[in-house]
């Protein structure tokens, strides 16, 4: 489990921050889609 967290630490942090920003500023589908695409490539 720990190796997985270390391997995907950047993705986990970015995903968490994106979700947090969505909650603060309201949901923006385009922004979310861009971030998800950027995250996995």
C-alpha cells in the first residue's frame, strides 16, 4: 500500500486539490476534465 501511495503521490495530491478547488469555487466541468487529462498523461 505504501509503495502505491509514494508512486502516485503527485496524482493523489493534485486530485485532492482539484476536488478542494471545486468545492470552494463551484463545479467547472471543463476545468476538471483538463486537470484529469493532464494528471494521467
